[in-house]
């Protein structure tokens, strides 16, 4: 999304709380990158999640007096930047701060930890509500986020879907079907498999897919890494294969060879669902969040209605009864194009 914005405004600098060139080499295309005082904290580049309580101060410290327009792309504090009346501020909201609102109990499952952090959470919630009133216009990444913005911030917003793939992701579609594949992919290509593409962190609910496929005994390939990786591998039977991080070329092969993409989590938008459909692959998704925008039940995928292994397993067992048209899947994915993203955003900016 940031790279798409760079294409629209190639002279615009990027402001961010912290920046590590090795972890975000793609950002080098920006003519200038400005960081906050958090950049000077020794461990901040790799563990900025621990500094959430400092983020309000970090973004309020930036000065935007020289600009006509500021676009904040955020799921946390960037919407709280302070601008003067002559500077317009458009906030592209990925979600209201997850650990404060919709995901609070998930981030703080321990009652003692909830009690200990209550003063900080109260302060951050109050600041977050105030900060959400600062942008001149709020844009939501999906219908689900539009509803959350209304619920938590009391604001109306306009939905503009994100680009269905950044320049890096679009390279997936340019890979030749005849290109060489790795041995790990060829091992799976001889039989139909289901696919998960996700960061292996708790809210992605990959454990739900693992439990379902442990019982079903069907082949499942999991692409991604994260804090849950070791635990998920220990729980998995031999029919589930973890391949970690893969190249764009290999990811394209896995998409093309998959029977369906499994998306057990509630996504704010869910880019992988669009990517899969772009390869003509249907999606089996939890019927909540961004999936309700990206997946058409019965046409480009199937929904399961309860976030448990039994509900997911029922849909997978009945999957072969459904026929999905590859061209229809690809056509639907095209609605979430970078061109449509740019067009919608520019129209809104011109109105501002």
C-alpha cells in the first residue's frame, strides 16, 4: 500500500516511528525517511511493540507545516499526527488499534495482566479516541473496519479497498508456469493440498486449521513464520507440512497447485484471499471481517460460520460438491486492483 502511494506521490517523504533498512528494504524507494525519537532507543527497531505507550508522543512530535496533504496509513497511532488547518489529513485506517479495542481480550488474556495494565490502557484509549477525530477524512480498508471506526471512534468513513498486491506481490502473477520449482513444492504437487498463507501468530488462528486437518487427515501446506511456529509444528500430524518463508516464485507455485486457501482468522481485509483468487483458487474463510468483502460465498469460495475446527471441517468435507469457475475467480480478484485503489483515493483527495 505504501509503495502504491509512492507511485502516486513519488516526491513525498515517509514518516515512521522506527525504521530498519534490513527489515524494510522496499522503503528505500522513498526520497526521504523521517523517524521519531523512538529510533534512538537501542532495541526499538526490533521490539517496537513493547513501546506502544510511547507511540502517541512519537507521532505528535512530527511537524507537517510545510505540507498541503498528509496521508496516514495506520492501525495504531499515526492517525494522531497534529496538522494546522491549511494542511489536509487523510487517514487510511487498517483497523482501530487492535490491542485497545477489538482484540483487547486476545492481547491481554491474563486477568492479572489486564488489571496491571489498566491505567495505561485507559490512557491510550482516551488518546486514541481523541486522535481519531483529527483527520479531515477517514478511509476504511473494508466494510468491517468501517463498522469498527463507527463503533469505537463515532466517525463515518469511506471504504476504499487496498491494492490487491504491492509491486512485490504483483511479481507473483508474472512468474511463468513453466519456471523451475523447488523440490519442496514438487513433493506436494503430486496430490491436491489445501493451503494456509499467514504469519504464525495467535490472532491468525492457524491452530484452528491444524486441529481440523489433524482430524481430517488431508494434506495441508502452511507458509509463514512467527511466534507460534514451534508450537504449531508440535501439534501437527504428518499430513501437515510447514515450509516457512518462501520466494515469490515458490509462493506462486503453491498458490497455483492448491485446492483451496484456508483463512481461519478474522481479517481486517485479508490480502491473501485476493491473491489466491487471482490464481483461480477458491477460499474457505471464516464468515467475518474483510472476507465478507473479498469472498463471494458459493462463487469464489465458501464460508464457515463458527471459529472452531468442527465448523471448518464440515465445510471442507463438502468442498468437492462445489464447482468454482477459474475465470470468475480471477475476474473477482481484479476488482481489488491497484488502479482502482489509486482512482478511489485520488477522487477523495480532490474532494478534500
